[in-house]
C-alpha cells in the first residue's frame, strides 16, 4: 500500500492482500479484476467473474495452465526475469558449497572437530547448464568470471556471453558427458517431467554433481538416490522437490554424497 500511495494509485484502486497460504475469500475474488498470486485459488473462474489479468509470481506457469478452471478471458503473465539476480547467487552458493565442502566445515565446527581439508577450485571446471534462459545466462556470466568453462542447451541456440558452446536440445547428452556440474534450469512441461532419469544420470561423470534449481518433477527421485548411493554421480544440490515440503521419510534427506 505504501508504494501505491506514493504512486498516487491508492485512491483509484482497491488493494486486497492475503497470506500466500490463505484463500482471499469469495468477496475479494468477486470484486477482483487483477490477481497477483503464486498459485490459482480453487474454483477461480466461478468465483472471479470480473478477472481480466493474472500475474504469476513465478517464472514458470505450468501450475496455472494445469488448473481446470482458469478464466478463459483472463490474460496470464509470468514473472520471467524477476529472479535473474537472486537465483544465480543462490546457484553460485551451491557451487561453492560443493567445491569447498562448506557443509562439512560447519558440521566440524558444531562437533568441535579439527580436520584439515584440501578443497578443489571452481576455476577450470565445466558447468553444464540445461536451459540457458535469463537465469542461465546470468549464471554463465558469473561462472565465466570465476574462470569456469560453461556449456549448455537452449531451445533455439544462439551465442550467449560467457558460454563456450550453446547446443540445441539434441546436445543434452554431450553436455551431460562433459560437465563437472550439471545445472537444470528447464521448464516443467510434458517433455521435461522426469527428464533426469537413470539413463541421463548414467551419462554424467562419476565425479559430477547435479544441481536442480528449476522444478522438482524434472528429476526422478528414486533414480537420483540410487545414482548417488551407487556412486554413479558424486552428489546433488536440490532447490526444489517433486513433493513440497519434502516428507520426513524421503531418502533425499539422508542420502550421503561422495
């Protein structure tokens, strides 16, 4: 509301807020002409007859498109580009976590355990990015500044600063085979769900790590757990999961990397 007041919009618009986990209520939806939300409220079309614009808070809108009662006349827009800066920093943190064993260092401190560690460098390593969109391009730029070699895939291949080689989707296997770190930034579609299965995990180096910062359903959880336990890959950092929150009984909590 403060921003709306500063912009002089408060007298012209009614702004109604609700916690992301809460339903806005029938009264609010009945008056709504625009909706800003993570996910569609139940029975949206019937409850929001005046709705003309839906702004998703996420870059991917597969959960909106999967809704059975999305208003046919409403325009749906995504938040592509809004995570261009924070998400690459999160991904870089994951790369440093893996290369410098930061998780082990924190545990050593907690246990008052003195251990000498010899950590690897990110410089000289190959980062393979599956899905070179806005976030992928920014990760590539920052990774190249760290002297990493960056390769990847893009639906329509085109030169990207910091990326040595941009493949089309048919080049996925080449990226998997060459990368020391495989970063998934693909959208969730009928073609990509279950994308990282046992077959594709088997094409990675035994010393390589998988990082999923896209959608949880792109990875077959059981295949990933088995690949790590069998040391077919070195490990994984997962920002998303098929089921969220991750159930306490999930093997993803306790599977140890190499």
